[in-house]
C-alpha cells in the first residue's frame, strides 16, 4: 500500500467541505420553518442525503484500494452494462419531472444516466489510449469516440433529460482535444454552443459570434474549407434556434427561454424562478441573513431549493462570503484535478481525470449560472451540494477514481 501521505488530502478535504455545505443548505431548505409548506417525503430528503454521504465515504475508501488496472480492463463491460440499464430505464423506468430516467431495483432506485457518465468516460478514455497510434487527429478514431459518447446521449434525449444530454455532449470536444484534435477543429466543435446561446438572447449576437469565431478558426487552422464550414454551421445554428423558438418548442419551453432574457415577461409563471433566485442571492448581502433565516428559502419562494437552486439558499443565508466559499472550493477542486492529470504520465489516467473535471465544471457552471440568471434554467444539480443520492454517489465514484489514479500513478507503467 502506498504511503498515505501521497494521497491528495486537499481534494478529499474539499469533497468533505462541499458535502458539508450541501447538508447544511439541504437542512435549511427542508427542515427549517419552510418544512410546514413541504410534504413529508421532501422533509426526509435531508436524512436521506446524510445516509448517502455516509455510504459514499465507504465507497471512496473502497475505490482507493482497487488496483487501477481494473478500471481499464472492465471499462467496456461497465459501458455495456450501462447501456443495457439505460434501455431498461427507457422502457420500464419511472418518470420524474418529465424525464423518464429513473429505474428502481427492489427498494432502491436512481438515475441510470448518472452511472452512464462514468462508464462512458472510462470506455472512451480506454479506446483513445489503447494503442500508441490512436489519435483524435485520425478521422476514424475521432468518429468512433464520438459514437461511444453519442449512443448514451441519444438514449438520454429519448428519456427527455436534455440537461444530462448536454453533459455527455460536453465530453466530445474535451476528450478529442486532449487526444490530439487540432485547436481550430476543437473550436469549430464548440462554436455552435456559443452561437446558440447568444442567438437565444438576440439573433444578431449569434451572427456576430459566428463571424468572429470563423475568423479565429481561420487564423489558427489556416484552412479555407474549415472556415467556410464553420460560418455555414453558425448560420444554420442561428436559423435552427429561430425555428425552434417560433415553431418547434412547446409553449412552456419558449416561456422559460423568454423568462431568461426578460424575467418580467411572465413574472408569475416562467419568470418566477429567475426572479426569486436573483432576489434570494441579492438579499444575502455580505454575510447573509443567517442560518434558517432566509425569507425566500423559508417562505418557499425558491423552487426546488434543495436541488437546482440550492446555491441560492447558500447565497441568501450565508451571503457573498458563503457563496464565495463554494465557488472557490470548486475552482480549487478543478485546479487540483487538472494538476493531477498534468503530473500523471499515463494517457488513460490523464484523459479520465480531465474528462471528470469537465463534467464537474459543466454542472457547476450551468447550475450557478442558472441560479444567478446568467443562463437559462436547465435543471442540473450542483455536484456534492444538491440533494440526490445517485448523483452524489456517482460523483464520488468519479472523484474516487481520480484519486486512485493519482495515488497509484507509479503502478501504471507495469501493465500499459
């Protein structure tokens, strides 16, 4: 067994800190004066979360002692199991908040898509690092990797869980870029997301972004065909957004997007979430209103305040200082994980750790962005803080594997 001093205790401490702040926020959101407005099963969320955090401690310990070669050797088996589980969920799962992504096994249940996140990263990382001659610069290998990621993404979309599908799609540019995809091509892959975001606000913002990004791609890659393709893709993205906003999306979806750009558009409907979230964070001031003293939280003005808007609870009751602690803790975690990847000599470990960092960052960015009205409300939890057993456990598993690979980094050359 390696010397325990080589374990990244700072990452473990950050994990404990985030989990603790999550428990404090969930307690306030379900056990404080607000409990009189909540059904009993919601009030029990705090005690369930305590149980899942306790279980995750043992899971973390177990993962740290697993030989790292097992994650490579079983990656495809885990991937196949995850796909089967997702299909079963699609056919026989339970619908929660409009998404058919929950499956029950006896008294237990969870989201199969959460399990599939780690399975997809393991399988794609194994494929991209299985031989020395494999690189994302090769179209064949790049497309195969995209297929590995798109298969679960399509199933998640069929489950009507678009937020989680976005997490899977984030893996494509990250994993391909880290595996050798040129800078210009990587920028081309992510540019539609930037253009789409700006087009939701105003179509001409998207048009300006399409022109600027295409110009940057030309400067970086010096390929006319790629530049023209980028510009055409950008224009098609703008057209697609406008078509969706006027013809394809359901009224409630359009209202949610309109509320993002202008919360007063429907202040008692779709704009309610945005207005209450901004009010909660803004009213917290420097030090907050105090534990169990947040009016937006305790009077149940905040929707889903134990999951999607848990950051608002922290911002209201612990103020700018509390919100800053959360943000700094996440930023520290991201930097430490990237340092782990940079200090590791094995490409599989590097790619896995970077991909996990991308998943955590995307969740963090979207959740905090939605809570502060910088992004549309998509419905993604804040890792280690939001209520949710399957999400907390799977996030802990991913973090545990990263710690395992860092802890056992001297052993990787033995089998690869």
